[in-house]
C-alpha cells in the first residue's frame, strides 16, 4: 500500500529547496505524493512553481497585505486542518524555518500525523535572531518525527536537544540539487538591465535584505552603508533585489533610488537570481538560503546580521558576519 506524503511550503526559499524533493517523490511508485502550498508569499512562490513545473494539489492562498505572524499562523492552521481531515496523509514534510513550517507541523500534530522536518537542526541559540525563524525551527523540531539535517553540526544540535539519533538523517542541502538545474555559464538574463552590467570590470555586489528583525533602523543602516560603499568605490555596482513588502521597499527606494550604479530590482525568479549570483563579485544578505547558495558558487557572503544559524560557512571563511550597523557593514566591505 502506498504511503501518502504531503509536502507543505509557502515561501519562495522553501519552494526552491523543496522542489527537487517533490520531483523525486513523484517518481517513487511506493509513494502517493501531494503538494500543498500556503502561499504565505504569493507572487514569489508562483515564480518557483512555474519554473519547476509544480502544480499544487492544494493552495490555501493565505497571503494578505501587511500580514501579521498571528494571522499567518491562524490561516495556515485552519486551512491545513481541512486538508488533513480530507486526505489523512501518513506523513507531511515541511522545510526550514518559516511560519508555514511551524504552523504546518502544529496542524499535523493536532491530527496525530507524522512530521518530517527538512533542513532541521540549524540554530543561533538566540530566540529573537533571526525572528521568528529561530523559534520556528526549534518548535518544529519538537514536533517532528524525522529530522533531515543538512550537516553534522545541525545533527549535533538536535542530539543536544534530546532527539534520538535514530530519528536524524544527514542529507546535505537540497538547494544544491536545485542549482544544478538553474546555473548556466553562458546565461543571458531576461531582465535587460542585468545584461548591460559589466561583470568583468566592475565589482558587482548582489544584495537582499528583508528580515523582520532588520525592519526600521536595520534597513536604514544598510541603505546608508550601501550609499557610502558606492560613493567611495568607483568600481562597485550594486544590484539590490528589493523585497515586495512596502516596509522594506519604500525605504530602499527612497534612500537608494536615482543612482546609476545602484540597480533596484524586484525579486527575480529562481534562475535569474542564481545566475546573477554566479556572475557577481560578492553577496550581501540577511537571508539564510543565500549563505548556502553563494559559497557553492565560490562567492563570498557578507551576512547582514549579528548571528547566523549556519556557522559552518563562517568557520570555512566563505561567510562573514557584518552586523547591521553602518560602521560594521562598511568595515566588512573594506576588508573584502
């Protein structure tokens, strides 16, 4: 009898990393694979679904303007309750650290459905950084039955929290599988502005910054530092992929708009993002996933945070913690 597995995700980063797993599950004759998206992010999620040709069996479509964490959690819980009662899966799979991840695991627990946690065990050991991701991971880990840890370090974190070694599997990171399909050395961008940039003679820095803990003063500091970096270095060009949330978007465009060496673009689809990363000099980000993707391509990463749940890359020297103050960011760039 086939085991029914429902893979659940709601944001673009989750979708990129879960897409290779969904494709593999679809091939397995012993598995009945279904996909449920919450659409915690709508437009950015749809880009990934289209690229990997994934058609969800269930789409909760929960996204609302200026949504709160409470609202996201409530809508995911209510939507998944209906799905689980109807489908009665043997197990669900969730990924990483989003509110969809935690709420999905909690909804499954309420229905006594087993939970598999992909990219389990990452920790900063500070519950407010990154927020709410650190606690989303820990709470999901408490609810999970199987823990798919990307590294030995993440496995050790789980062991210290009392998780049985029999329930932990070191799997590597599925984002590397995704990048095998997206990165091409002779790639031509669909966005013509990106094709006009001189990646050979300019130091092109790709930037993303949108974490909740950086809203307000953090984003302001990042913009001030970026202006200073461009002002002091004639060979530098910035490509800032600006998150669609107006809390971030409005500040970035107000502070950085109008400079011909600062390109402010909306989030790109998966293949455009990965190939921009491949062509750029370095990456600045407060994202978790880019800390894994960029080093795979040999690109240094300046993390716009004080802590990271991915210490292995810091230990190897491919990732540097740059903080979120003007002085710390600019000094870290100077050192590159």
